[in-house]
């Protein structure tokens, strides 16, 4: 066994001549770091350490059967690296005095005062407003059964309902879309000879997931086309290498919820199939795509999903559940995906609170999507001509839009606070993007809270936010 005492012995002072020895001329000791009881030895090259010399005790150990010099001896020793000397000891560690105050760590990217003001409001411009834990818990019906590691109860019920809604053989519940989509693309790649995945450069997987697809699954991303334009068949034509999958996002959130025409969508999917690639849909907001495809092309949600091998849908964005999503596809793909859900740690002992809330959200809000879309169209019409506002896309294509406002961040904050205090209406917590000192982009997604404000009231709010002349307070209905 490794004599720990030798390993912990302090290194002796190094003769001044050795300190001057150039690194290249220094003898190198190759040592094996052998962990007691573990049959593994890690080779360590110690010659790079100018100040380290083995202690006499350690030299004795090194002289044993496991020891050799750079010329050939093997050493067994416990790590004797310089960093050990820099680790604080109980003496060197700064002592906390009795009077030291424990400070609350700064909130990461959060403005707690602004959040408190937002919570004090009674009306909200975007989505379903700020909801309390009580309100979210109320989305879980009394008498809900529990699942067991994702099997049974509302989890299975939700998976069956989603698969049938999307016209797929099976569906699998995941706690997050981040986990779900990376795993899905991995499954597609494992079934093909390429590990490359093509997607729009502004998609969530590329911009918000810390390159999980690459770091966890060894996939390569191929961003296709310009960041500020929707993906097109023309851009796909520029991809000159085999790909395992094409990921399409409907609607494209970063562009304000754009949707390709049906013809364009079918062409993009066809391109992927012609290249032997799977086609995966990031349908985080697929629900929001349905009114437009229905109105413009008479296509149902199952028609849209039918184009894709796998479809991811989220239950907490437009639908307003607590969290969670499903991936739907062929049974064999979903079964393989469930192995990755386990590997990712996504098979929690009880997923029922998320799944039950998701079921309620799906059943309550999916039928409201056409109303959200109509309201969004009316809002866009009402605010389009307010000076200092650009609506993107124009015309809007889903119940969401991005708005470019000619305001500075300071003006935005000041006016938002003023409107919140005087009218108890909360507009935006933050800008989606700051495009310059006097140009900010905001995301407006229409939900239950937005429906409570008329297009005229919303226009009034934007006039005030952009510093226009309208100073009336927003009337209560
Ligand atoms: C388009 C899109 N895809 C995927 C995700 C990831 O979802 P989750 O937050 O469940 O990981 C998001 C989240 O905002 C999203 O907007």
C-alpha cells in the first residue's frame, strides 16, 4: 500500500543551482500515481516542476520495486504536486470574525426590486402574466394519480394524448426541452453515418444550451443561412456535407415567430429526406403555429407533425404549465430515446406534478390559440403606426411578435416602472435584445393576460413607453 506519510512529507529546499537549471536539462521523473486499493496507476511527469524534489522518505519509497527514474524506474507515490502547498491550511485560511455579516449573494441577471414591482401589478402585457406557486399548483387537479419513474398516472395519459394529437405512434415526457432535443438528435445521429446536425443559427439549441449537443453527444452543429432571416431551401442548398438530421423550429422565436409557407416547409423537409437525414421539429411553440397554418393552408397540427420524424412540444411556454415537454415519433425511436432520458437523469421518481399541470394547460389553452392569434393581429394593427415602433415580422404569423422600440434602456426602465406604479400594468421585465443605445427589441407573446387588455389600451401603453404624447392612464375594463 502507498505510504501516505511519504506523500505528505514537505519537499526539501531546492539547491540554488538546481533552480537555475533550464527546464529542458532537468531530469524528468515519470511516476505512477497509484490510488490505494484501486488497480489503476496514472502516469505523472514531474520534471516540469522546478522546485520539487522527493523527500528522503519518498526517495526510499521510490527506490522500491515500483520506482524508476526517467531512464526506466517506476515510482509509486501519492500525488505530490505543487498545488498542495497553495491549498489553505487551518492557519492560513482567513478566519470569519464573529462580526462578519453573511451577505446575500447578488442575484444572477435578476433585478429583485423590479420583480417585486412586477408582482404587485394586476395586469400583464405578455403571456399568461406572472403566476404564483398557488396558481400553478391549482393546475394540478385534485385526485391526480402519481406515476412511478415516469410510468402511469398523468405522465402516461399525457404521452398518449400528445401522440394522438400529433398523429404519432408514441410520445415520451421529459422535464426539459433542452434534455429532450439533444437526446433526440443523438438518437437520429446514432442511426446514421454522420454526426452533423443542421439548424438555423438562432435556434435554442445553438444559442441557449451551452453546446450540450456537442459536449454531451459529440454532435456537430451546422448553422444554416443568415441569423436574421428565416431558414430557406436556398440556404439549405449551401450545405455540402452529409447530415444526420435537420432541425426546424416552428415558429422561429428569435425572428418574432416567423413561419415558412407550407410549400417552403415541405420543400425543406424534402431536402433533408433527399440527403438521408432525419427531420426533427423544435415545436416549443407548435401550438402557436396552428391558427396560421389552418387559416392560410388548411393544415392541422397532425398535418404539420406528419412531415417530421420527431416532434418536440413544450407545455410551459404558450400553454402555461409548470414545466416539461414531450417528444413524439415512431415507437422504436421513442423507446431508444427513453434510454437517453434515463442517462440524462430525466427519469425522476415522480413526474406527475409536471405532467398533470401540462395536461390541464394543454386542454385549457390549446383551444384558445386562435383567439390569441386574432388578438395578436389586432395588436399589431393597433401599434404598427406608433412612432418609434417596428413590428416584426410584419404581417405577424403567430400569436407572438418582436417589437423594436426607439428607447434607451434607461428610458425603458423608467417608463415601465412609472406605468406599473400608476396603472398596475406590467409590460416587459427586460428587452429581448439591445440593438443599440436607443433601439431595444422586445418579445410580445399573446396569452390569457394579454387578452385582458384591448388593442387600444396596448397601443396607449406603447405610446407611453416610446415617450409619445399620450399620457392618459390605461383604463380598467
Ligand atoms: C424554441 C425553444 N426550444 C427549446 C427550448 C428549451 O426548452 P426548456 O426550457 O424546456 O429546456 C426553448 C426554451 O425557451 C425554446 O424557446
